């Protein structure tokens, strides 16, 4: 598991993917701090790490990164940690387009 607060290359993500799930890396983004934790077996483990380091639950979102792809196919908004009826997010995806845009922007800054 790695905390990413400075840019990482797609090549590095690709190597992580090959070593774990084959074609993707799990990540949890803190949408307020613009950081992420990657390379764990479960989004819940990454979420726990960020919570223990001062993040707030409502700012954390689980995604998968597919380093072999670009554009819309690079980020998959899918994680059990995203199911939050209290925040109006009823699915494993991220229903709010504004939050999706923010996450895409953060990923654009953190992955080169």
C-alpha cells in the first residue's frame, strides 16, 4: 500500500497492476486533500489507512485504475466503500458528476 501525494507514472501503476490484479490497481482518493492510497487488496484497507491519517469518510472514494487505457477507460468508479445512502450515493459507483470530475482532476495531477 502506498500513499501518493506527488506524481506517479502510469508505468509504475502498470507494474503494480501486473503484480496484483493483472490489469488494474485499486485506489482510494481523498477528494479534499487531493491524495490517494493505491496498491492494496481491498479498498477498505486503503480507506482505513487514510482515516487513520486524518482523512474524513465523506471525502474518500474508491476507484480502480487501468494503466493500459486512457481517457474514460482509465478510471473505473466502482467500490463498496462508495455506497453511502447518507450522502445520497446509492451505488458502488460515484453518482455525483461533480465528484467524478474532481477525482478525474486529482488523478490527472497525480498520475503522469
